[in-house]
């Protein structure tokens, strides 16, 4: 049914935005982490989104042209920001180098907060889209019900 | 009175309109879902003119009916059914740095517009059926 396509697309976006929100939380939580299992300071992580066609079943292949243009969103990969770490002079820190500088994560807290607001708004927009599709489906049931 | 007189083209037209509005809703949700995807170009369904053409006749080379005594080569009903709409790319004038051309405000506006038009069609269709029901029951409002 057509309404479920619309809802599935929005649901894919909700899940992608949630993944991004998790990464933002991780970045904020580790804004000052100097030790990681990979060694060195924590590196900022970001999700790469890609638009993928909704053609996972035979039924959908048979759908008409209008449905072929529908794209759901997927998190293709999680990348690590390769920008250099922030260096802070603190000779007393156990992770300081020979010159007395500590390598801190390349996380910009202000940038993360802005990303967080962006993610929240996108999430809300998709929730609204789901509600709209649901409202339309329910409205269709009202036809000829007095 | 022929049965075509009761279920006239209005019902077909409204049904097709509802159908196409759902397809448009699918495209709009796709645009909203991909509001953060790099290089995504939003799409929308244009069908109003095509639907109007199908109603008037003379659409896509079909001879138009300009006189009630003309015999249409293809009925209005078939013409209405064959309307599929065209998928248009509607990129924003200033795409972002990542090549994404979705404007969320624009898409939300299009979505509510689409929803209102859909609800209006459903409402009119319901009233249409209610009118027929009233005629069947002799206007007594009985079931």
C-alpha cells in the first residue's frame, strides 16, 4: 500500500537521524578524552547519509514510475574526522608529550551543539511526515462512513 | 436514469485525485527523509494540468468532444484513469555546500498543502456518496 511506502521512507530517516544523534552524544561525551583503545585522543565521528531506492521486494519493482523516484535514507558509513587534535600546554598531564603538550580530541563543542539542533529538527520533520501520512490513511477510511 | 448519471465523472476525478495526492505525499516524505543527504535533489509530482486535460478531453492527441452529439473515441473515465502525473525535480535555488537541494520549510509547506487538498477531495467524495445515499432513502435519512 502506498501509505506504507511513505511511512517506511520517513522511518528510515528517523533511524538515520537517531544514529547521527548517538554519534553527536558520543562526540560531546568524549570532548576531553585523551585515551582510546586505538591509542591517542578521541577522534570526532560523523555519519555519511546516502539516498537509496526502495526496491527491496518484487512487489516494489512492479510499482509504477512515481514510486520509483522514492528514496529512503541510509547511514552508509561512520567516518572519523581526520583533522589534527587540539594541542594544549599542560606538562602535569600524564598524556603530555615531551614538549609538555596534551593532544585533545578534535571535537568542537559548539559545532556539535549546532549539529544536534539540526538533527532534532530533521527528526521532528520526519515525525510530522509520518503523522501526515497516517492522517491521510485514516481520512480515507471515512469515505462513505456517513 | 443511467447508472453513469449517478456515478458521474466527479467520483472518478476525485478518486484519481486522491490517488495522485498519495503518490505526491510519498515523494514529499522522501524529500524530507533526505533533507540531510549529500547531493540529493528533491522531486515532486505535477498532475493538475494533466488531470484537467483528461477531464476536458483533447489530452495527448485524443479528439476533444466539443458537441454533445460527438461520440468520444476514448471515454473521460479511461482518460482519467490513464493520468499518472510527471515527476519533476524541484531543487532549491541555493543548494548547500554538500550539494543537497532540499529546503525543509518548502517541503513542509508542500506537505500540508497536499494534505489539505487530499482531505478536501475525501470530504467532497464522502458528501457525494452521502447525497446518493439520501436519494436512495428518499431523503428520510434512514439507513
